[in-house]
């Protein structure tokens, strides 16, 4: 994902409050997230806050699976399906079970989907170096199976707890670049990804100094990626394999509190332990990276009224401290730990 022309490693992707773009290469494949799982999707354009963790300059895409403000009034189920002119087809089924309990509300959601496509159609005037009979681009077939489940309990007093899990597995071909003498020719014979997130929060509460709340999220992101390379565009003879197993454990803590009637103080801390085990044509190597980020931010509502030409003026400022180290580097020399700080000042008028 690129936001406003940013590089994809500068955009954070969060699932139920946990960033899943803290993998080894600092970006994520969002196609592994089941589309039916999302209750809400929020987009933050640019650097509007420094509380989202490391490597966030271009923006934030936040997907809520178990979280969200909507609570259905009755059980429901949905089944959908479709096909395209190239011969691809897919189907998705999901269900939702709400329940009002003594002292709170409980919501359970689950779903699954399957998709199969023989490939992407050739654009008009584009010719593959190797002739095709079905007018599809070579090595663009895909097949995937995904699923999700989500549980949310909200107390009438304001506290809440959620759990969500999404899973994806499939295979995918990658089109060889045209107009290049020696392009990289490869495909994914197997991709698997499972993301589980547990969260809990106090809800907005009255304190001796005003109002505030806290929330804690813990996420586990596990995946396996297999890559096969080929010698020519017929994709008949392999030239190498690359298999990777990844595991990222992330903890994120958020807190905010009012500062009088016009100000707010917000704080965030993110810790991530990232592991990657690689097997490249029989050569094994292990990598490990640890990232942490601490941010503090204040927002002041200088002008806030419903009528008039100038209805709102907000001032925000804050700072962040990031730390990173790499205890395992696949047998290569390890760099020294890195620390750096950042600051932000913003003014918004409406």
C-alpha cells in the first residue's frame, strides 16, 4: 500500500490496534487479510500522529475485525459469490451472533472465503514472448482460502475485551516482466499467514484529574512463504527455491487523559520481536530483529464552536523515541543498536 506517493515501507497497516507491517522487510501483503473480516477500515493520510509505532511516515491503514462501534440487533448470515470472464470465481460466507448479557454485550463473528483465478487477461496489443492459447498472462494464476473469527465483549460500565484471528493460505503466480532481457521468473507455490490479536481496554473513565482510558493489545503474526524460481518463461525448469518462516510478536499500549476542558495528553508504547528463518536452495539462516517505539503527544482545541467562519483551531505537538537491534543476522556481522527521536508540530483550522 502506498499513500500519497509514499514508499510502502512508510505506511503502517494495523489489525485491531496491532501493526502487522513490522515484519522483516517492514511491509505487509494486505491480500492475506480476508475482506469479509473487516468491520471498519480507517485511513490516516500522512503523519497526523506519532503514536502508531516505528516506520510510520506515509500514513496508516487500520482494519477493525473484533473492534468497532457497531452492534447488530439480531443474528445474521451472508453468502456471496461471483465469476469473471477469464474463468475466475469466488465465494464468501459470514455470520454474526449478537447477545445481550447481564452487564454487557457480546458479539461473535466468523466467515470463510475461497477464490480461484486462471490468470490475468492480456491487455490489448500486449504479446507474451511465449505464445498462449487462452489470452491470459503467463504465470498469473491464483488460488486462496481464507477465514476469520472475532469475539467482542463490552461492559455497560465501559470496559471491553476482544479477540480476533484471521488465516490465509494459497498459491500465486507472478507475471514475468515484459521488455526485459533477463527478468526474474518466479511464483509462490505456497503462502500461509495467521494473525491473532487480543485486546482489552478500560473505556473512558472519570479520574481525580478529569477523564482518561487505557488499552493493551497483544498480537501474534505467523507466516510461511515458499518461492520457486525458473530458468525461462515456459516455467518448466526450476533454478532455485526460497522458503521463509516468520513470526512477529507485538505488544502495544495506549493511554490518554484530558488536560482541562480543551487539552488531551496521549501516550503510546510499541514493542515487537521479529523472527525470520530462511532456507535458500538448501542454505539455512536465521534472523531476529527487535523494535520499540515510545511516543507522547498533546492536542489542544484552541477554538471550538458550531457557528462562524472559523469553527475549529487545533494545535498538536509531541515526540517519539525509537530503538532497534538485530541479535541474529543469518551469520553476518550485526550492526550496533540504533536509537533515534522524532518530533511533530501540527496546526489545523476548519
